[in-house]
C-alpha cells in the first residue's frame, strides 16, 4: 500500500501533465504568427491583459486575496521599463527584468500592509496603494511625464534581432512568448506543495495554520509573485506601445481585471486567458458597431452572464450543438 506522501506526489504529477486542449491552444496562438496578415495589435493587447489577469488569479483564485488596486504593480512595471527605454536602456529583456524586480519589491513591501485585517480592509489598502502611486507619479511630471505621459521612449530590438513593427507582429510574438513562459512557471507553482498549501489557506486559514502551514509567509510569497507578474505585464504594455501615462494607475484597470476573471473564472490558470480573449473581442467588436454605447452592451452581457451562470450557459451551448448535429 502506497504511503500518503507518494499518493499525493503521484496526484500532483498527474495534474501537471499537459492535456491536448492546452497543446492545441498554444499551437494555434503561436501559429497565428505565420499568417500573412492578422489583427496582431489586438492580439498583443489580449496577451498582455491575459498575463495581467494571471497575476491577479494567483492571489485571488489560489490564495483568496481580493485586490482593487492591482494596477499599482502594472504601473510600476510600465514606468520602470519606460524610464529605462527613455534614458538609453532600450533592450526589451533588460526592461522586462527590471520591471519584474521593481514590481516584486513593491509587492513584498506592501504585502505586510495588505495582508492585515479582513477582506474589506485589504480591498481598501490595495486601492489606496494604487491611488498613492498614481499621485506620486503625477507629482513628479519631469520624471513621469505628468498628464502628457512618458514620451521619447526608444525600445530596441528583441534579442537584438526582431524590431517592433507597425503591424504588431513582433509585439504579439514577444508578449505571447513572455505569457507562455510565465504561465509555465505559474503552472509549476500552483501544482506543487506550495500551491496546495495556498488552496488550503484560501479554504480555511485557521485549519491550515493548525496543520503547520506558515500562512503569513505563504501569502507574502504569492503576493510578491503576483506583483512580479503584473510588473511584467506593465513592461510589455510600455515596450510594445512605446508610451506610458498616468492612466495606467486608474481604478478602471483593476476593475476591468476583475471583470476578466469573472468571465473566465478564477482558480484555474487559463481563466484569465479565456476572460481576456472574450472581453477584448467583445470590446473591439462592440466598439466598432456602437462606438458610443459599447459599454452598455458589455454591462448587459456581464449582468446576463452573472445571472444565468457560466455552467448554465455552457450546458445550453452543448445542448444547441447536439441538436444541430442531429439530422
């Protein structure tokens, strides 16, 4: 009879195997790059938003930490990469690494404030951190560019070979590659004993602590990791658009992120990706059809989505497909 640790290890190994839908998804995502033309600019936005959503899912879906100010780390990463590009350090990978480091440090420092108190307290503290950073950036316009935004960025070639083009092909390839690498890392994290301990903390922190799990240290670690992921998304946004503004710290960035996770589902790594795809395509399609009222239609969709439920909608779609297949 196998011991409990070996059974748990086998279960984790089984869950860590790549399934064919995952392989197919990434094959299609990278295969789009070889098409003669495409909407690479919107695809690049989707990849960046998916990475941003993945960063929030690490703390919300796996650790149960709700945040209304996750844009603070997005902005920290964007301004770090942007300032480096403006002052002669335009190598994308250098800017990406610096953005990840700065955002991770900010996440580590603020985690000791965020993790105190109840969920309502955390909401207010996370929102306050984003507002404070936005005001700091606004108070130093010579550095941040103020209301006009950070201009004069010169972003170099990716790996010294691939130059950013107007069609967004290089930008999409760069963002997609970073998203894939960081998703693989996140996959290893959540499918490890560390990830299992996070899920135990989310369900019952008191019981997890009684079992010997260092609850506070685990939460600090995952909050720092999530901040680093958000900083990477900010760096990609700054480098692929060659522009950063104070808008990146605004509340709507964090609110949109929560909507993305509501659509895609929190607690599984592809929820943020699925939500980003649906949200961005809806936004792009509705904005082209009704430029003045697209927010109304997205709001209506979200209301129906929440009222009906993801499971009922999926069951209804499966039923329609079965009926369509019948002769």
